[in-house]
């Protein structure tokens, strides 16, 4: 038995690259490939898709992502653990089996469910963001609790090639395979904390290799167009050495590792997950060679008694319109166009926002009033209770073609249904995870 267990990260969000995951799966000599494909808004939008179509609700890129990976699962002998089931893990499992059938590849899939707590949510509970009752935000359309390793371990125990989940805490996708491989007890807080650090470092995939880190001339990262995805060689003590496939782009350094370690961590002394309360302040990092960083030393305390739940609610519609102005006096013409739209829409729609992209859109003001952009784009957005009223925004911007200042062009308009996100805490005992197995073999009927 190998002294270390190699975990690879093949996705950091739903829109992540597929080719980098394939390169890692083909050449990384992995034991497990983790696919982290969910964010708070991602799963709420998936719930909306499932409301419209009960067979939908899983990652729309599921087949594109797994079609090149399934043959490698068989030929390279690794397993996949991923939360690309989103709002419909069972639907995802069925889609994977159907894909395997078409590819004539055997597969065993374990789907983890139980994170959907909408039917048990107490809408009078306060949100973590502002303390208001959940019901006060609007019609609630989704509520998904962050499951942990206790929900994943039974799925891994089935021997499935692929474990597909809905909302699971990101590090848990990597911690659970380590628990199974090394027999880590559910109250071994220090080893769970160290495993959680490894999972947290891997969960965003390319970020650890310099993506979202790079800044030209300040923090240069080589060959970003072919950015590699990372792996971690983890020992029985849950300490690890990070690396990436030789020849892939990007870099793993102390700097990239430190940025990822602190990414989205509000309290490094008490990072809460469903599995452990981890103390990141005790972590020690050391360069071990090119693109190799050792990670050790995290400490842990008992896990929380409650689980975080992400709650989605209908937040109306956003109407948007854009038009561009270029040449001399471009910014003055764009400002005139903005004044026209503001006067016509002001008071009729909520939360009207007007930006001059290239001048004021990121910070709400221009920091150098002497700078005269040669080109600028006017963007108008407003929230409305219904799609028809939201559509007025784009119509007013389009009307600027002949009813506004000279030289406007390139109008774009859209209306988008909005899902707002808040979070709350739910009792751990209210969660009832379960595992469903789907299987297909060339010599047997689909299970």
C-alpha cells in the first residue's frame, strides 16, 4: 500500500476549464479527482431549472466534463468525487449512467442526497447576514445545507467509481476520501483539521497554481493559457505536499499557497466546516522544490452543532441596457445619455444604477477627472418586480440611438430573473443524508 494518497482538483467552479482536468486525470497518477462545481448562487439557479424541468437541475456541463474523464477513470483507476449534482444528484447519476452506456464503459455511481432542506426550513429563522427572518426576503425557492464527510463516507463505502453530491462543504469532497483511506476517526480533530486545510487549498483548482493570483509585473505566473490544476500527496497524518503535472502552466509557490489558504477565510483561528473547527494559524508551509510546497501543522477542535444552509429567494428581475460612445467628447455624450435615461426612469423602477464603463463603473466615481477616455460605455440597470417592467430599461437605452446624443452604438439589452442568497443555521439532527447507487455494465441491464 502506498504511504501517500494523491488527491487531484479538477474544477473550482461550474464554469471551470475541462481540458486542465483531463490533463491532470491522464498524467497525474491520481487516486481521487475532486470536482468542486457549486457556489451559493449556482445551486439556487439549479433549483429554479429543476422547478421548470424535474429532470434538470444538475451541472449543465456534466456530460461535457465527464465524457473525456470516464474512459480515464477506467484506464487510470482513480475515483471521482464531485458536487456537480447541484439540485438534482439523482438526475446527475442517471445522466452519468446514460453517458457510460453510450460510451460502452462500465460505471458505478453513488448519489448523495439530503442537503435539500426546503421542506423543513423554518422561515422564521434569522439570516446570518442581517438577522432578519428568512421569510422577509421574499419567496424562498431553495434551501440547501452544507453536508460533510458523514454523508460522503457511506457513498465511498459502496466502491462507486463516481460519487456525486449536491451541496457539500467544499473541503469535505477531499477530506472524506482521506478519512476512508487512512481510517481517520470522526473526532480526530487535528487530523481532520489538517485534511481540511488540504481540501481548502485544492478546492479552487487553478487558483492554487496562480490563477486569480497573477498580476503582470508584480506577481508573474508562467504559461497561464495552459494553467495546470493541482494535486496533493497526503500521508496518514493528513500532511501533504502540493504539486502539479510536469510541463503544465502556472506555478505553485509559497505565495500562491498562502493566498489560497486565506481565500474566503474570515476567522483563520476558527474555520468552521461540518467536519471540524480548524485552526489555520498553526499551518506551516515550506518549499520542497519547483512547484512543490509542503503543508503541515493545522490543529482542530470539535465540529459545530449546526450546519450552514444556503437559502435562495426570488429577488425580482434585472433589466439592463448598454450603449457605447467613442471619439472626442465621448464621456460628455455618455453623461448626457445617462441624464436622459435617469430622468425618464427615475422613480419608476427600484435600485436604478447607471455606470460609465471605463470611467466610473468599478468604484462609482472617476479618480482622475483630468483623464478623458476616448471611448466609454453607458450601462443602465434596474430591479423590477416583473419582467415587463424590467424590459423598460433596455427599451430606453435603445431609444438613445435617435433620441440621445450623437454617435451612440452597439446597444445590448437583457432581462434576467434574479435569485437572492442569504444563509442561516439549521440543526444537524434535521439533516437525513442518504445514498442511492446507479450502475451500468456492458453485460448487465442498467440498475
